[in-house]
């Protein structure tokens, strides 16, 4: 299993960070190297049981993942997991208020299948660097939006 843990402080209110991060259509905006497209496939607002699909890209290969929200606690926690796809994945996001904004922590667990399984030891540091880049981009997006508002 590959596990990454990255924390970033974002100078925006928790409610704003939570709303942006938990909207499936936003995933490609801040995780675009890994998530090419993402769309909600179930009706209604996002919550426990919401489903969505993602078009992912890893090591030059594209694949589709189906995902389901398993924890939805506004302003606190958001967790989702794959229900179909070549990589078993679970994302665990926590949000905490801090002076001047939000502490956002992303803990991601993935278990590659097929040909990717043999590359697992090489993928750990790559995944850690990529998630760090993604959260740096997320911070920049939200803080820039906040200055324009």
C-alpha cells in the first residue's frame, strides 16, 4: 500500500476550503496531474453515498475510477474510496480552523493492481511529491480567488 500524508495551511475560511475540495468537478483543477476529469454521477448535493467517476492519468496511462463518498462532515472531514478501477484508493481529508484560515490535511492510501503492483516501491516517493504539489496548487487557487472576491 502507498500512503501519503500532506498538510497545508490555506488563508481562507474552513467553509470555503471544504466546499471547494469536496466538489468532484473541482478535482482536476487542483489535482490535474492525476485527475484529468471528474464528475458526480449521483443526483443531489454531495454527501455520504454520493458517487462520482474520474478519468485518471498515471505514468502516461489513462484509466477510469468509480468512487463513493463514505464520510461527509461539513467543515471537518471528507472521505471517499474507489468502488471500481485498477487502483484501490481512499482519500481522507480533514479541515481545521487556524489563525488566518484552514489547516487542510490529505491522507491518501492506494493499492496498485496489475502491472503497477511491481512499481509500488517506486511510486511512494512520486505520490508524496505529487500530492504535495497538488496541495500547493490548491492553496494558490483558493488564496488567489479570495483576493479577487
